[in-house]
C-alpha cells in the first residue's frame, strides 16, 4: 500500500490523460456518427455505400488491430506526404492523437446506428406538422427534431460511452502514458502488479459509475421535458 501511495500523483496524472482521451475520442465519434447517420438517412447511393463500408469495416476488425493500423500507418502516411512536399521526414504520430483517431473512428460507426435509430423513432407526424407551420431546415432541426433525437439517442449513447471508456486501456499498447500504462510500469517497478491493477480496476469502476449517474440525470431531464411538452 505504501508503494501505491507513493505513486498516487503519477497515477492521478495518468487518470487525467485517460479521461481526456475518452472525451476527445467521444467528440470525434459523435461527429462521425452524425455524419454517418446523415449519409444513411439522406445521402445518395454513394454516401450510403461509403457508410455501409465504414460500419462493416469497424465491425469486422478488432479494436487493437485498427489502432495499430492507424498508429503505424498514420506515421507512414505523414512521412510520405512530407517527402512529396519536400519537407523533412521522420515525424511521428503521437500515441494520444493515434488513440483519439482510432477510438473515435471505431465508435463513430456504432454511434452512426445509434443516431439513425433515434431519428427513425421521431414521429413523422410532428415533422410534417412543423413543416406545415413553415419551419424548414435549421429551425425545424433545432426546435423539433434535435430535442427528440437527443432523448431517444441518450440510452444508446450512454452505452457507447461506457464501452469507449474501457477501450482507452488499449492505447497503452502504443506507449501512451495513461492510467493503465503508468500503472503497469509502476507495478513492475514496485513488484506489486496485482495491487496497481486493482487500483486501475477501481478507477475505471469509478469512471463508469459517475458516467452512469450523469447520463441517468440527463435522461430524466429530457424525459421530463417531453412530458411537459405534452
């Protein structure tokens, strides 16, 4: 226990890196999910085909393989582009950025289906009524579609977030000094890996418990708003 206390500040820094990685990855996944859902719902044949290829690729490739492909392939692509531009080569893609790109890319595919399903749940009659009142495009999206889409998407969005948080542990494989990576190093140094991995387990449980409380409160808020609107 003394060794855990001694390394506590280091592990706290790693926990902040983990949280930052999860939040930035979620932002990217949300953007990709929204674009993917829009492509499936309102895009042409080419857009729907691209989204189908995207979601099929993510479902068929393990997360770790995708992350390694992005990390090593991204570095190679950067250096090839730099070479073509006459710039110095040897640039490296940071583990944090590679983690954001990898996790965001993976979970953007799952959020594509989450957002598409939520949009399909919005009553078509309400959209038609809003159009009859003269609402179009952005006002229609902002006042009618989006509030209901958020309410219907929240349960699935919360599930994706919970799984995404746990997936951040994979990024330690490419050298990110996150909670798992630092705990692994500290556990080897102190020769107490079980103790440090137990601390990691408790930290992830705390993350997911807090996230559950936040999303439950958000779901109650939007459900109450929908009830008041009736």
